[in-house]
C-alpha cells in the first residue's frame, strides 16, 4: 500500500477535514491538545474538505477549522515550508477567527475562545526541546496570564519527534508518528492499527481510495512544495555565494537581496504565470523592505495585473 503524505495541506484536509472525519479529528485533537484525555466529545467541521483544484500557495491557509464544545473554535494548519512572516500569519489567522465572531453592534461577551494549532515540518523554536509547545497572553514581567483561555497557540514541530514504532507509548505519540511517517509506510503497523481512528485515517490516506483528479492535485501540490524548497535553498546559496565573493557587508546584503528576488520571482510565476523581463527588473529595483512587503502581498495575487497594480502603488515606475 502507498499512503498520501499527511504533511501536505491537501492530504491533511482530506484526512482530518472530510465530512466523515469527525471521529478522526476528535481523537487527534484530544491527543495533541489534551494529552489524550477525552475532553472533546463532539465537534463540527467547518467548511469540510472538497476535492480542490490547487492553483498556488494561497490555497494553504486554514487547512481544517472546527468548532468544539459548541463554542470554542480550533483552526489547524499544516505547514511544510518555513516561509517569510509565517509567524505573523498564524497570529493574523487566529485573531481574525476571534474577531469575526461578532457582528456590528454585538456585545464582546459573545466572543468565544480560539485555539490556533500549527503543525510544522521544520523547527520553529530551537531553544525549546519539547515537540508540542503552547503559548498564551501573559504579563511580560510576572508571567501572569491574561485571558489565557481566549486565545491560545499550540505548535507541533515534527522534526523534534524521534521515537520509533517500538517506543510509542501514548495516543499523542501515535498521532505524531502518523503525521511524520505515514508516507514512508507500506502497511498499517499493529502499534497504530489498534486505534480505530488511526486505522480509519490510514484508510482515507490509502492512494488506492483516491479519485484520479485527487491524485493529480496531490502530485501537483507535492511538486509545488519541492519547487519552493529548491527555490529557498537556491536563494540562500546565491545570497551566501555573492556575499562571500564581494567580501564586505554591503556585498553580503546585496547577495541576500538578489537571492530574495530570485525566490519571489519564482513564487510569483507559480501563482500568476510567466513574468516579463520588464516586470522582473522592476522587482529587482525594490528595496529590501519593499521585497519583504511583496513577499507577503503575493499570497493574494490572482493575476499579473494584481502584481503590476501593487508595483504602481509602491512607486515602482515602468
């Protein structure tokens, strides 16, 4: 058997966000958020999975969204690429999910808690040894919690998890192992198959059970991710090489900027299509801050005209 990679946003939503995945998601969230205690007994999956036509990176937001306990909202995102301003995007998505609960004129006491659960295929907090980390709002000096239950951020860093099958002890261990290793397995291990929800997750993840268009979308998504990883690696290498050749701080900064330009151009061409040499020149003339702003703005571009409009608005003349 071949299993789709749950670390891709497409597969993650297929497994955890489908209409019939409620029991899978309950087990997973109890394992990750509540140390496998049956705190969540029921939930509602919001905007359940439908077979997508993946066009670009902006399709990666909010892979699964659910309401638990009748009021609390959990937004879940699987992220394989450590892209610029990713941390700010998490904060934006969480606060947006919190604020949109109210309509104009409604009382603030109608606001319900939001948990932002983020699973990464890279290390976010190198100074922390734990696989799962939790953050809430606290007073800076005395660490006193402030409305701690209203907004919570939970991170699962898959690279930090190094247990083997024989070392899996808890339901939490088993779900993290599934997330990290399912793609490499050729059968359902007994250690995981004895959990009904995990066994069902493997059934959904079995490539043999996917429609042809779903397999095509999955392949395109994996190619896109590999291209982006290659672009990030190349951009870093170009920046370092050019910096070393110039041998001075200004040269290092310019080399890194050129690497960032290469990365942004590649991301734009994946999202909106081929860019003319003229537009690429205009992008290369942007300042470092403008490049950073463009790196965030491009996630919302649907066409080349969106890009040219942005460039004109930022005083980058043709």
